[in-house]
């Protein structure tokens, strides 16, 4: 049997002249090949009839809050059997595609099958227990269309991770009406509340078609966990941005008490190991979740310059740089006014830093003055200052690289942290002892000599478990280093690092 396919490209004209970059030509071709009458496809898949009630809630919310937008509804039955198939057939919507997969191999496999059949310009993926809200897609698409280099956009969501959970205050998250009332006020489009991210957790996600095709399908080798990290990595490395719409909220109707912790822990460990093997040692948690945005809330930037220079030093894959970039966005600075330089001592981060930087340098920290020949409006140091030899000299050099009124954000390790004390008492965390003896008070005294405009500090607290704190306290009381009623010492132990924000 012979099958013939005819693709009409007669009306596509490749742009001429100077503007013939790969990106411009690609965008021009994809704009001409929408492939479907509906610009947007909304894809939902289900794998078990036991959760049919949640699937109904998901579809009902889509129909209620998205009817004003023309879209193709793609419904995947990922091993859910006849019950799910019949429900899909009963949904009253004219532009509908049902994909039946005989058995559930994995969620990534289901996602990869869907993307093979969806040819719309934008593809929306919804978890079957996601409940959408007023203006959800309008807001997300406004962000997506703001920049052709954006490949993936997610809204904020309940019951997720990665700093994507909104402050829902005292809203009862099991009350669907209360959630929708909250969303009416929350979902007010605001470009200042868009954030570029290194990774996103897609409870709900919109993808640009060319970004999906350039990055490839979801890797079916994962058993759900870390599939998203993997796909985000490939989308960025294909040249596209990941954006979080903090102006938009959807509800993830999946609570912790509904999960099986043993299965999730096992799958998580398997997925993490697979990710690290595939990406040559990059850790999907440590190398991507080193956020610094809690320390940037007080930063006020004057909108008087045509160009702002940002320098990130030892920021792993680059999350601190994006946090600074998002801070500039909140201050009303156009993103094309930013020039970003990354400086790293570890070559394993080089490729991912290239995805978010204009220039990446790889050299020893003590060569920084010879490698950099300009001054910067914002410098963020991702690693602890007292992890470097001659740390105060490093600080002096960083301050000398600041423009007048420029900012420097850096952490120092709290040497009275419980990690350090456990190490001294023979614990199992020796790496945390490899720091210079740099006291909080010493840093305060030293930065005073620079005559800075502003100096603030913030404690980065880690919720240690009580048995660890009690063990350290009893040991130190026993050898006479602290009094038994010294509660302030225990408070200090819970501070992992002190973050300093200084302005020249």
C-alpha cells in the first residue's frame, strides 16, 4: 500500500536582506504553516477512571472560562479504558480530537503521543486535575505573544512546587466556588509580574509549536518525575525562554494526603538519577532552585539608563541571574536594556549559562579583575563568600567592579549553623566545614570602610528537625560551651546563610 502526502509551501516567501537569521526564517515559516484552523489546541489526558470526577471538573472549567477563545480540544485516553472513552465522546464540542492509548506506559509517553498529533500554533497541556479560572488563557497568551523567543508559559498554581504557589490567604482550597472568586481578583494581567525561569512545573502549560519541535517530544524514559525538568532544559537549550505568569492562577486539585509517599519517593529518586546521568552531573534541584528573589524586594532601580550591566558569579545554571533580571522587569526596565555576563569557575554550567547570558566567562575567581574590564549595575554572587580563599579580598574586588549606585548581593555561611556544629561534633557533613572563619560581625565592620550608600542583610533559614537541634544543644551544654537556657543560640543555628545586599 502506497500513501502519498502533499504539503503546499507555494505561498511561503523566505525574507531577504540582512534580516535572515535562523530565528527569523524559522518564525516566518511557522507563521505560514499554522497547520490547523484553530490557533490553539487545549490538550487533556486521563489514565484512570477512578479520577473521572476530577477530569469532569477540569473539562467543565475549560468550557466555562475558555468558550470565547477558538481552540481545538484534544482528549487523550492514556490507558483509561471504555469509561474515559465514552465520557470523551459525550463532551459537546465541535472541534474535538480523541486519542485512545491502550495502556498507560507513563505520563511522558502519553505527552509524547499527543504532541505528534497536535499541529496547532500553540499547544496547551492541562493535568486532568487542573481547574482553570477566569482569564487564564487570555493572560497566558498575552505573555506568550509578547516575545517570539518565549517557548513555554505557566501560571501560578496550588499544590505544586518550584516557588509557583500563590498566596491564597485564607481561601478554602477544597471549595471550588471560593477558588473561582479568588481567581477573579487575582487574574489581572500585568507584564511586571511575568518572570523568566530556568525550569517550570507545568500543572498548566502553553507551548509554542516551534519550541516543541525544536526541543523534541517529552522523554518517555522518565516515570513522570523529572520529565518536566528534562523538557524545560531542552526548550531553553533550543533557544527559547520559559516564563511564569505570576498574574494568573489555576487550581491543582491534588492534595498531599492523596499521594503515595513511598511511590513518589522511589520515582523521584529514579527520575533524578536519570536526569543527572543524561545531563552529565547537573542536579535538577541544587543547580536550578538557588533562588535569591526574597532578598531583592527592597531594590529600587532608577529608569534613567539606556543600558544596564548585570554580572552573575558562580550562580550554577543561572537562577540568581534570572531573579535579578525579573527584579529589573518589576522596576519597569525593558528587558532589551539589560546586558548579562556570567562568570563561572565550573565548566559544567557553561552551556546553560549561555541560554540566559550575552557573554559567559570561565576562570578562577581570583582572576576576575583581569577578565573583566568594565563596571556593573548589579552583581550577584551565587556561592558563599567565605567559601573562597582570601574572601575579604574577593569582596573588595567585587565592590570595585560596581558602578556608582550599583548593587551587590552575596551570601556568607553562618559558621554557627547546625551543619557546622554537627561537623565539629563528628557528624556526617564535612563539606560544610570547608569555609574560612568569617564572622558576621567581621563582614559588617569590613564593608563600613567602603563608604557604601546602603547595606542590608537577610537570614536564610532552613527548617531543621527538632532532634538534630536538641542533640547539638545537649552536646554543647554537656561540654560547657553554652548555658542550658540559651535559646538565642538555637535560633542562630537555624540560619544557613546570611545574605548581604549592598549599594555603592
